[in-house]
């Protein structure tokens, strides 16, 4: 029992010493600690059991345990944390920005723009437009619309030829003109048709009006008239017997259809009339013309 009490006291003392050491070590940062006071503990009296002896159970009078005075933990005064004065930040005087004198922009003399002499535009000789040869429009053959199927075919008709023969004025010989000319009676003309199937030669003589009218045979129709020509053959007048080529009187004049009259004659002629000339004879070069 005494050992247990001693052990308790030693543990309690160690705790108090540790608490005291910690308080001294951290007194400037922590609040003071007070050790709790515990009442002294009394160990219970041991009870021994002895074997029964003859004559009954005998106990010795118990000896009261020795009373130990309670150990009181030392009481330390509360440690007060040191009070430090507040730190005041150092006050520095305001730093003034350095004042520089104003810098003046450099004054440069005004620069004059360079003066260039006026440039003259180059003079080019006038260019002539290219001369292109005139372009001829393409010549297309005349397009004939096909004849309607119901159109009647042209019919063959008989042909008649008419014309006039004159005697030119003597003073106009060698000149193709009929000024002052007079109708020549008895002059002979010749109609020639070079038709391979029906070759034709027909003569005709002028009347007092110098008019002639040839009625060929029925073998000459409108289908073969394009192969016919009329020429001068002879003159009955000795002072006017030289043929001229007026209106192709020497080379041969082709037959030209006579325009039909607006008023239709009744009965209708059974032939188509073609016209040539007028032709002319003149005086020979040996003939002296009267003044």
C-alpha cells in the first residue's frame, strides 16, 4: 500500500513539474494554467485470508495506516504576456518628381519645294487611220421561191416582132442621135434565130412610116425567142444607105417584150409582140451635106 501511494505522489509531482516548465517556457504566448488540486487518496486496507486453524478464526487487531500529509502543488503567480508598444511605420517625406525645364522643339528653316521646269507633253505626229479596202457584200444568187404545185405552167405562144427604121440628118452623121431624122421607107431588116432544131431567117420591109412588122412561122415560140436577133440589111436611098449601130442595128438587137396595154383588147391577140430598135441609116462619108 505504501508503495502505491508513493508512486502516485511521484507521478503527480512529475506532472506538476512538467506543467511548471511549460508555463515558464510559453508564458509570453499563452494564458496562465492552474494545476487542479486533487484530494489525498487513501489506499484501502488489505484483507488477508488465512487458513483455518484449529480452535477457530483469529485475527490480529488492524493497525491503522500511517497518515501522510497531502502534497499541495506549488502555486505559481499567473504569468502576464509582455506588452510591446505598437510599431509605427516610419514616415518618409514625399518624393517630389524632378522638375525639368521645358524643352523647345528645334526650329528648322522652312524648306521650299523644288521648282521643276514645266514638262511639255510630247508631240506625236497625227496617226492616220488605216485605210481598209471596201468590203463588198457577198453576192448571193437570187433565191427563187419554189413555184406552188398548183401554179399552171407557162404556155407556148407565137411571136411577132416590130420596129422602126430612120434616115439620120446629114449633119449628124457619125453621131448616135435621131435629132432631125426622118422615117425611111423601103428599108429591109433581117430576123435571124439560131435555133438548132428550127433555124430561121425572115426578112421584112418598112412602110412609108418606116415601120416594120415580122410575123414568123409558128415554129418560133416564146420558148426560143431568146436566140433571135434583128439587124439592118439594106436601104433604098442612095444618099442614106450606110447602116449605123444605133441600138445594135449592125451587131444585132435582141427581142424585148412589149409592155401590154392597160386596156385589154378584144379579141386577145394570139401572139406576144416583141420590139427592137429604132434603127437608123446615114449618109456615106463621101457624101457632101448641104449647108
